[in-house]
C-alpha cells in the first residue's frame, strides 16, 4: 500500500441510511423511483418512511432538460397522482434559479463594462497629461489624444454593455 493520502478521502457505506430502489415508468413521460428504507441485512426498515422521486425530460430551446423532483407521498398511488404538481414545482424552482443567475451575470457584465470605461478614461487622462508636459505643442496634442481616447473608451463601454444585453437577452 502507498503512504500517499487517498484523494477520495474516506469512502464508506452509511449502513444506517440504506434504501432499496425501484423504478416505475409509463414509458412515455413519467418515471418514479421508490426508495424503501432497509436495514443492513436487506430487510425492510419500517421505522423510516419511503421516499419518492419523480423524473422526466422536457424539451427546451437548447435541447432535452432532465427534471428530477422529490414527491411528497406515502404510497405509490399518491406518488402517481402528485407527479404532475411535483414536476411543475421543480420547473418553477429551476426557472427562478435561472432568473437569479441571469440577474447576477448581467450585474457582473455591467460592472465589468463600467470598470473598463473607468480604466480607459484614466488612461486617457494620464496620456493627455503626459503629452501636455513632454511634447512641443503638447497642449493641442494632449487635447486630441484625450478626445480620441475618451471616444475609444465610450465605444468599448458601449460594446461591452451591448454584449451584456445580447448575452442576457436584455
């Protein structure tokens, strides 16, 4: 055996949290997994409740979207009946999460655009100041350089903001 540490850490089966898994499907849209609690000898553990998980695949603009959702039920029949609402709730949660990611990404892109614009303006000011002091007729050259750099900074900022709007659909 090697003395190197195992990169996977300690792997062990939690024998106090075992379940037998069964899958029920209509071969169309619905699959329901029933997780029955068992003891380490494989016998049923009636002290813990069964769990149900719904699974389906929805088609999106970007292709198939697998949906997995917990189903609140105490029997398989209840799970069949609760399946549509559980999927609907899962899709709504997914949409809310996607909208939050969209908001965060849009804010990040807008912040990056503002930062790029600020940096470009500072560079324009520094370049213009250097030109004023170091070039004959530097005042006119500085004004021209500052004007061009500010125009460039504005174009960079607008392009970044336009890209952010395009990426986020805003």
